[in-house]
């Protein structure tokens, strides 16, 4: 299949394009306008998803079979500082993609953050209310609402995807696991005091390996039902403290932990765990663990 991938040079985009090539697909890689470089050995076209004309031009290839729309404003924390940018990229950008593609399947990638707080011990299924608590999450809800409106009004072939937290090599250094990994690596090399500075470690999250996540996306291109939403998650909750403890143990170092107020988000969800049953009914199964991803991240930073 020929599949266009927006945000192809992002964390998930690089893993997705690699998977598509492994599967014999032909990815059309659309890169972020402000990034330099793209996956090794691949060609790509820079496109700003907020520019409707640029999106229409980039997606004008009539031989496309599908689009996986990954490009987005991805930082929950930064969205509180720049809500307008989050909505421009995530909501308006999605509308531009939907307008540019007619008669082709489009996967609109949302987020588990769209659910807001989930009761401790509970798992959010796709019929759980959407109660976003950040501009990032609200902009993803807006994008999905637009996608479903296109489906109802214009028979657009859209599948909405709600991935929860995913881990792996290549994630932006500002995210929690790369931040921990960089500090732990410096401690292991003897270049920093045995102290890891952290934000709030108590929130419980649902972590998946990024390779399992992109395999779910490829499956949904073929098997997802148009006009439906699907969680991509493990169904297992783990707090950030346990994640950090696992990383320290894997690295074989001793370190104290200190809360840095600058790393604490203004609004934090106490618990966010999803129910993957609907996706699993299509044949998806996770083959890797969060621990596998943590080990790979630590190995990558040395």
C-alpha cells in the first residue's frame, strides 16, 4: 500500500515509516516544516499542516491508499503556555488533511489524554466521556470531532485513534523517559552527582512500546471501522515513580530523587489507563513491554 505519513520525522513517525517499509508498503513521508533531516535512507517533503494549500499539494498523489495523520503539537506541558498553537496544529491541521484527501482512508491520531482523569483502578473504554484537562487534549478532541463530522457529512473514511503513553528510542528529550535516561547516563559515566531531578512521580499511566503502537496503526488502516474510535494501550497502569525505579535498576546505578518544581505540570491527571479490548478484537496484541522500551532507551544514550 502507498500510505502518506504526516509528521514522518517525529518520534512515532520514524518508527511507523520503518515498519511500513518492513511490511512492503510505500510510505510517502511528510516532514515537519521546522525539522532538519528525516529517517535515514528515506525521502520526505516538508509541509506545515496549518497551511491548507501546502497540505493539499503534498497529498495530491492520486495513487495514495491511505493517510496516517501523526503531525501535531505533542507537548501537554507546553500546550498550557501556547494553547493557540496547539489548536492551530492539532485541530486546524487535521481539518486541512481531511479536506485534502477524499475517498482515501485517514487515520486521525488523537490521545488517551482526551479522556481526562480516569478513576483509580478503572480503565477508559472508547465510550468513556471525553473530559480534556489541557489545551493539548482539548485540541485533540476538537480534531476528532471534526473528523467524525467529515465522516457523517461527507462519508469521509476516517478512523480515530486514541493512543496512550508510548515509549521507545528517539522520543523528544523534553519527555519524561528521555529526561530520566539522560540524567541516569550522566550519573553512570561519573559526570554528574547521583541525583535525578523529577516532576510529579505519582500519576499512573498506561505505557506501551512504540513498536506495538505503530503495528496497531498499520492494522487499523486495513481493519479499523470507518467512523469509529480505537484505544491503543496496554490496559496496565504504572506510576511514574515505578518507571524511574525500573530505569535506575536497569542502569545499575544508585541515585537519590529530588522534585524540581519547574518540572511539575500546572494540571496533572492522577490516573489514566485505557481498555484495549476493541483493538484486540481486530487481532492486535502487544509483543513488547514497557521494560523492553526502557532498556532500549538507556542503551541508546549509553
